[in-house]
């Protein structure tokens, strides 16, 4: 016979755990039902279990959940080209509904996503809306106190790819600090993580903290930006003395067991699902003389060099304004490998180890930017392990305990069903 009380208790415990509430082991049947109803209300989701056939509804689409929070408020947005509600940009969508948008804060690659990686983003006026654009990438990573004093709410709505050195999460961190210091509410309109099915890589060590890695999390952290924002606040990683007023509008019909294909490329050199899947494995080559396809139709999908090569695939990086104006080895014929699939779920060290071995055999310097490599990895241990000729298995063993600890640490901040195990 079905034990209704047990079923309710199980369902309630699961649902409340997902929103950060722990249920006591003993609870009366009446209190159980009442608390169950409250739990449903708080979690903002229905009782049925969704399937992968259910449409994913991102936070920006859930207008009834956040539009009332903006009524009569002076609002600023941290957005880029991925910040869309169906086929409309969030800025236009909110303006049409009477939201008072005071500023747009522009991260790396700019508001329209048309700046090279590392290219300076300047303050300007958006020609289409007339709204002031304030850069938060470059020398100034936070708005001035004068700008913050004019605001009531900041909305963050940017598609992330779940890799620690992808700098949108660093911009989010600084904006959370600015909002906290100015007593401004911070709202995250959450979106799925296309690499949210696993965690992998070394945990960042404090001495290697930089804009390409600010938090003691794995290289691939398996969190959405909303979950990460909750963790940043909950673990007290913000350098502020005030309590941040944080609201996350979750995605509906999403879990970390699902793959997710991005409808808009998140940055100029991540044009498709394959590049996004390979990003965490190939970005290490940015610290070497080797090209990974910037300035070609296949960024983060090819690996090659002019003097040292593994493979015969020919390609030539050329100047590509808005994506790679001056790419590495520009106008040089290269040979290497074109990667056509990413079958593994995790960081693939085979590419790095194989190319390092080939460079070593030809007595060529591999880590030409060793300091940058250590910042990308969040530690110098990975670079040193590669230089010492350690195997992939031994390298992975060195960061496994940290991953296990992190998986437990992140649990209170999860908003969605997690992957079953740490797949590598």
C-alpha cells in the first residue's frame, strides 16, 4: 500500500533541499502537508517530473517572477548579445514594458559581443536605445560610486559556459560587490550551463587568483551563474561588509543531467557546441606558441603550428575583426589537427600532453607564457606536472580529492537536479 506520508516527506525533502531548506526528520502529518505546500510555492515549480522533451524556460522568459521587482525602480543591466527573451534583446523587451533602464554595464566582448578577447571596452552611448554604456572590462571592473548611487536594482543576464576562466563570472562577482556596497538589489536571470553535466580540473589556489579565476572552484564547476552567485554569497567570497540582497530567477525544466545547445554564441570565438565543449581543454594552449584556431572558421576546434606539428590538417589564421584582429601566427600556413568531436565529458589532457611531448622532443619552448598558464589553471601544479612528464592519470589523481570536496560544498547552492556522479 502507498504510504502517502512517506511519499510527501520524500518529495518535500527533495524539493526543499533544492532551494536550500533542510527538513527536520520528524514532522506531524498536518505540518507536513502545510510545509509541503509552502515548499512548492517557494520553489516556484510544479509537482510533476519534467522530461527532456519539456521546453527549457530561461529566467529572462519568466517575466511574472521578476517584472514586479522592477516597478518604480531605477535599473541597470549587465547584459550582452546572449541576453534575449525569445527573439528580442532583454533591453528592448524591458523598455517596451516601461522599465526605467539607467545604464547598461558592458563586460568582455562588449554589449553587442563584437569585441576581440581582451579588447578594451569603452564607455559610450548605445546608438539604438540612447542608454549610457559603462564598461566593466578593463581598468574599471566596477561602476563608480556616483553611478551606483543612482540605482535600485542591477540585473545580470549573460549566458555562461561553466568554465572558471570565462570572465563573465568574474564580472558578475565585481558587480555583486558593487551592489552590496551600494545597497542595490542584485537579480540574476539564470540560464543553463552547457558544461553543467560534470565538474573537473584543479581547484584554484588563492595565490593564483586573477580576473581569469577568482574563486576556489574547479576549472569546470558544473554550476549555472545563478547557482554560482548563491555560492559566492553563501561562502562569503565577496569583499564587502554588507549583506547582498540577491534574487535568482531559476530556469524551468532544466537539470544538470541535460545537455544544452546555446541559441546564441556566447562570445566571438565560441561559435558552436563543439567549441564550447572543447574550450576547457584547449584554452591552455593560449599560454603556448600554438594556434587553436583564432582567426579561422574553427576557433577552439583546430590545433596547429608552423614548425612543430601533430597531424596534417592545414589552416591559416587571418585577421578577423570582432573575433581575432591579430591572431597568433597570423598569415602563416600551419599544420595540425582539426577536432571533429568531443566524446569525453571532462577536460581532455591528451592534447596538451601530446603537443608538449612533441615540442620537448624538438627542443622548443612549450609554455611560452608560464605565468598565464598558471592563472588559467589556478595553480602551477598542472604546468609543472606536464613539464615533469606525468601521466594524465597521475595528474587527475592530484585534483580528485579537491573535486570530491567541492561536490559536497556546492550542494546547498544547487537549484537544479544534479548529475548522479562526477564523470571524468
